[in-house]
C-alpha cells in the first residue's frame, strides 16, 4: 500500500517520501479549503451588509439560486428588498436585469447596502455595474474569489481576475465599497 514505509529508510528519505505523498493528497484538499473559505467569506460579508442596511434594505445583485444553496439563503434574507439577476428565477422581490448594460431602476441611495457575491468576476463591464451599485446604495459589499486561489483563474465563466492590487485600487476609488475574499 502507498502509505507503508520501508523499515530501513533514512530520516531524509522518510521526510522526502512523506512530502511526496502529501503532494499527491493536496489536489483533493485545496478545493475543499477554497470552497470553505468562499462560504465563510460570503457569510461574513452578508453579516456586514446587514449591519450597513440601516433599515433601508439590501439590493442583492447576482441573486440566482440556480448557483448555490447559499445564494438562495442570501436571496431570502429578510433585509433583502430586491434580488437582481440576468436569469429569471422566481425569487422573492426578483427583477431581471443585465447589470452590465442596464441602469438599475431605483433612485439614488434607495438602499442601505448593495450586495454582490461572486458577480463582478463574471462581467466584462464590471465598472458600470459597480457604479450603479454605488449610485443606488449608501454602501456596497462585494465578494470576490480569493486572488491566491487558482480556481478563480481557470474558471471559464470568469471574465475578470482581480489581484490584491486591483482590489486595493477599487477600494481606493470607491470609499463606500467593502470587498471580501
């Protein structure tokens, strides 16, 4: 079996064999760590958004429950007053919009917070969408893939790949935007 070590192995050889076998195990561990981190980042970001809503509610962009169970839970959060997605989905308070091209149909600062979890990386025109979020809400909470995780770069649906420098630039340009990853 692959986990049996020969008895006559030196410490250096034993250590090398251990690390080699650990490398074989890593491809199974890294995705689980990444998914866990994404779930925790979304939960933390949502709690932060709820605190910023100030009784004015949350607009949830990219609210498709067809994506994950957690997306459905977020869409049904009591503070969420509007769920926006390009794909029709029957969620409560749902509006179908292309947030890359269509201005949101709300007055300026209508919401206490705009929430967009794993949305911007799917958009070609993410700046327009972010500008609209800033326009319709007092605060914006964005969740992006962690810049250090490889899967964010290999996912074919991702149009953007935000580095830590990109995230810092966005934070500087948009003081009312909080970014979680």
